[in-house]
C-alpha cells in the first residue's frame, strides 16, 4: 500500500539537474525519524492516561523515495506499508499531524515556535538539513499553503532554541599533536594557533604515531562539529575521514607549479613539464629529511625549477627538467664554494641527495 506523504523542494546549484545527491538522503532519513518521534509525543499528549504509546507504534511507518520531480529537485516521499498502519483506527493521523507541525516549526518566526512542538525534539535538526550548503535550501508546504524554508542559518536557530550548541559538517587542516591512545583521540593544531581534540578510529593509530608532533605533515579531518551561536567550534563530535598529506608544503608548491601555463611570466616563460614534476614529487614527498629545512621552489623562465634554502651559505639547487640533472651550489666563506651534481633520473641518486642535504643545509643562527 502506497500513498504520497510529503514532497520537499531542494534549491541550489547541486539540484539544478533535478537530481538528489546521495548525502541529502541522510537528511530525509532524519526527517522520517523526527516524524515518528513527534507522532509519539502527540499521541501521548492526547492520551494522558497512557505511559507509553501502543506496541508497534511507528513500526509500519516507512517513507520511500518514489521519484524526483523537476523544479530544481522535488523528491516525493511516499508512505509505504504492507497494509493499513497496524496501529488501530485513526492513529495514522498522528503522523500527518507531525508532518504539518514540523513544517509549521520551520516556518515560525524567530522566538515564536509552536507551543505544541517539544523543545527536546529540536535536536533532530542537527541532522535534518545538515548536508545543505550556504547557497542551498529545502522548502516545504504545509496546510493552507504555509511555506517553510530550511537553510543552514534556519537550522542553526532551531537547534539553538533548545541547546547551547548546534552541529554541522566541518573540515579541519593542521598538524597532529599529542595523542591519547586510551581515549583513541589526538589533538590537531591549526595554523592560526587554535587546536581541537579529534576522535580517531583504531585504524588511524599507526599514522598518528608516525606523523604526530611533526608540523611538516598535515592531516585533513572531515566530520561533525558542535558550534556555539557565534560559530566557534566547541567540540569535534565525530570523524568521517582522516587523511595525512606528508610534506604538505612541498606538495602544495609542486601543485602550484603544475598549474602554470606557457607565458606565465609576463607573456613569456615556459611552463615546467608536469610529468617531470610528478616524478620529482613522488620521490621527495614523504622522504625529505625531517631535520632539514624545506626549500622554496621557484620556476625559471626556461621551464626548469630552482630550489633555494634559507640557510647558511645561501644553498640552491638548479634542476634541469629535460634530463633531470641537478647542480647544487653553496657559498662557504674561507672554505671555497661547494658544488655538487646529481642525476635525479637514477633512483639511487635520491638517497645520496637526501644524505647530502643533512650535513650541508645548516640553519642560520637564531
């Protein structure tokens, strides 16, 4: 047995092709949960003599995505049941009342939420609409044409009407600080000096141990965070993914060089060969000595690259990309200049190069 229940309208760039991203399905599943919980509340309110709802209340309530209509994206959610809801005559009306009350709650002016909507259920809006981006919204129509618009800002206000924090998706980038193995968490330290404790799965322990305390390697955390009304992060609630980028500064700079096109220098300048840059990146990232300061990497007009270190003797390395030959040079007062050639097309030369750097790149005195 199937009957239409609700058809929200999603607007925003992601919905322009009249399709629904899979991550939005999580919002719709959370909406279904709220309908059931609110229906239970309404039933108990009408039956004060009962301590709990009827056995099986809501067990036969299932919303299915029947189709997605045009108009940005309009998913039709239908109520699907093997037969009439197994709740007894008239009880299914509570699910329709819950649907309409949710729409009324979303549409209500700030500070004037419906009196019969329990504040403790507002927490469900931590999930409903979580996938919406700043330029997106979900519209619903209630009885009498009531129009309700849910966007990230409205979702935030609904949750904060009952709690001090609300939840939303986050992405943090920083270095792995100290780890707490018993609590399976680590502290991430961001570039602005702030930090946060990150829950981590057992599978990430080896990487946390390997890269912890080494600011040269960056971890990207994606998950859910709890924020206050000023949008300040209070807590990382959960993590969905953890990804380490070894030597991320080197990697970012080489990515920038890959993006150069011919004429990058005032209409002149040959772009570096992307395949050769990939070759160099694969051999430097994650292998560069931990005790050696990172170099600046500069493109040359001829299509080559130059490494320059801010260190004693102004060391530099010219790398000719056509044949992957490198020429190292450093000034050594009273010792004569130091020069060394490297053939980076030979795999064994990279180990020799890294061993050479450690004693020959000396930090300047503080």
